[in-house]
């Protein structure tokens, strides 16, 4: 199977996708897996079995180079985990297509226009930024609900590389990178899903040594930018000068994380992210990041990022503390949180530092 157009879903699979979609479409929140399980339990069905039966193209292992109607989840799925759909679900859930899929393609076309119309500078690489307010002005027919959830959709599509931050007033900013050029010919949801499947299948070929890697893969694979925005590190260093906090270790950890991310070393990435999360809580007035995630007054989007990073601690523990043995689970780059999440925490850290500096 090379695309998601070649599948015939069972009624149970369709019911599962619709059950996942409804809370998100109604309230903008992906459902907890325990609630999806309960819905199926009441009907004498096994939600876990149905979920893991959903078709995927590319690598079939969880968090591998694959793509499907949902984001992959390791078995057994924790009841407290939130389960998400991808844009590909627009092909089989009409309401998702209408409310999210078609607007997503329009937003993607706008991002392509932003990138291709960027000014030419020969001594520097300009940063192209998509802002929520600008997007709403450029495409006024987009519903505010969709504009609000777009960063989450972008973060979970495998072939689009963006980073950004949610701001305290509820607006957001996202980088627009060269990765969007892979979708220059896309005009519809079907075009987008088909092109994403092509990119994912090419990437999956890297994991099959017997399959020769074609030159096209080099040109279509999205470039990997630094995990933490270098400009953000400069702002953190400057803001800390007016406070009691010393951020030289934080800067060094983030620089090490950036090097490991570009080099695609998942173990070092996981260790560095865990180290950063262990390092920053005192600035927020807490002893550990679990309490930061639970008690700091984040906005809704950033609270979700904080919860995701708090849950990532288990993978960090696995990387740093599991001893060698005859069988050790492999960690891949797909197990590493999206850069958006840690960048959002560091932007919040920057805001706290600036506020503390203003009061001293």
C-alpha cells in the first residue's frame, strides 16, 4: 500500500475516527484515550484493537517514518494520553474535511506564497513568519476556531517543518520553512495527502537497506532546522542579566540539543530535553517541571505543550537510566517532542525573566 487512498475502512474503524474527531471539533481539545475506550467498552468492543488496526503507509512501527489517519500511539495506550487525527482523516471523516482539511490546504497555500515572495538577501537568511492575526486578515473566511488549532495540525504533519510559539494573548507565530515548497502543486485535500504519502514513503525507504535510496529523496526531504530558536537563546541570555538567574548552563544545554537534533541523534536529544526540563523550574517558582506544568498559569495551548513535555519525562528516564541488556527498546527521532513544545516553554521562561527583571 503506497497511499491512504487504497484502503477500505471497517465500520468500527470509521466509528473510532469519528469518536476521536467529535470532541476536537466541538471544543478544540483532543480526547483522552480512556474516554474513547469507555465509549467502545459500553458497546462490547476493543478500542485498542481497532486503533492499532487502522491502516498506515510507510514504516509500520510506532513513531517510525509512517503516516495514517491518526498519530501513532505505543501499545498499550495510556488512558491519560490524548489521541489525535491527522489531516489525512479528512478523506474519511467529512466533517473534519469541511472544518479542518480544506482550510488547512488554503493556509498551506498561503504559507507557500509567503515563502516564495520572501525578499532576497545575499548576506543573511531571512526568517519568514506566519502570524495568526495576519493569516486571519489574509484569509478572512477562515473560522477563528481553525486559526487557533492550526499550529497543532502543523506540528503533527510529518513533512512540514515549522517551529513557533503561542503568545500570552492567545495569538501565535510559526516559522515558514523551505519544507512547504514540497507542496507547491497541492490544490486540494487529496493532493496534499497524496504528496505527503509520497514523501513519507521516500523517507521510509531509508529504513530498508535493500531498497536503493533515490536522489529525489535528498531534494524532497524537509530540512532540519535547530530545535531551539537561536534568537530565543539570545533573548534569554539578555533578559537574565537583570535577574538573579544564571543561564549559561541552559544556553549550553540548548546548543547541545540543537547539535544533536541536526545530527539526528535521538538519545542525546532526549537527554538534553530532560536536562532542560529539570533545570528551569526554579525560575517558575517550582521544584520540578511536573509542578510547573500543573500550576503555572499557561494559556490553553501552552498548557497542552507543558503537559506533553511533562509526560515525555518517562522517555527521558528510559534513555538516561535504563541499563544495558539483551533487549533494549530503540528510541527514534519520532519519539522526540516537536520543537514547538520546548520553544513555547522557553518563551514563557523568557516572559517570566523579563517580568522579574522589571521588578528588581
